[in-house]
């Protein structure tokens, strides 16, 4: 299966406050490439968000704003029309709201949520948070709430589920965004 795993971190509770984006490209159920960018949002940073992801306004001072980042990656959403993430609704919303904020066209793609997969295939887990799922499946997550590492972890989860339950069962969870 070919897909794109996506994870955003935000500067505040505003859904258009993307401050970092991690993407993992998967070809034939193998991680082919990881991509990461800090993003300079046009909003103040929330103390709470900084506590979670560790990013401050100083960290992104010289980073591109989202339209520059989008120009580099938008074709990936055509090349890999299935976008995967852990709690993908959050990431889909950040992408959509950030694109809308800048007046950019929102792509149409299919998405798949690894939280839903883990709940279906592993109901015995104590919870279905990313770090718990990764640990329980024997996978690797270096820095939770780092967009690059979280995207790669989501990709690893989907690859694991495909290997253990089959691509057809996993595809039952794909939804149009």
C-alpha cells in the first residue's frame, strides 16, 4: 500500500496555527522518506501547546510561513491520495483550516485513522494514545509530539496492521475527507 502519514503540531488552540509538519511517505508498505518543516504561524503561542510540543516563537523565527511549505509538498497529496495519522481528524482539520486561512485550495484525499485501527484490532490496550500503541506493538517512537516522529510512528502502526490483519481489512477504515 502507498500512503502519506501526516502529523501537525500547533502553536495554539487555533486550528490554523500550524507550527510544524511531519510527513512520512510509504511505498509498498515500506517507509521511503521522511519530511519535516517548522512553520512560522501568524498567531501567538499558547503556553499549553508549548508545554506539549516544546516549540516556541523563537524556534520558528526564521521558518517559512505555511504557503511556502505548501508549495513544496502539495503535490504529495495527489501522489499519495491516502493520508494517514493518529487522530487524523485533528491533522485534517489543521491542514484544512490553515489552507483556508491563507486562501489556498484544499485538496481532496482519502484518510485513515490509526486510532480507529488500534481500537478495532487491539481493544485490550489500556488506551490508544500514540505512545501507548507504539509501545504495545513493539514499534519505535523517539520524541512524542515531534511532528516528524509522530508521522513516522503512525506509518509504522499502519504497516504493522497491514502485515498482521491484511490490506483489505485496513482499507475498510479509509474515509473521504
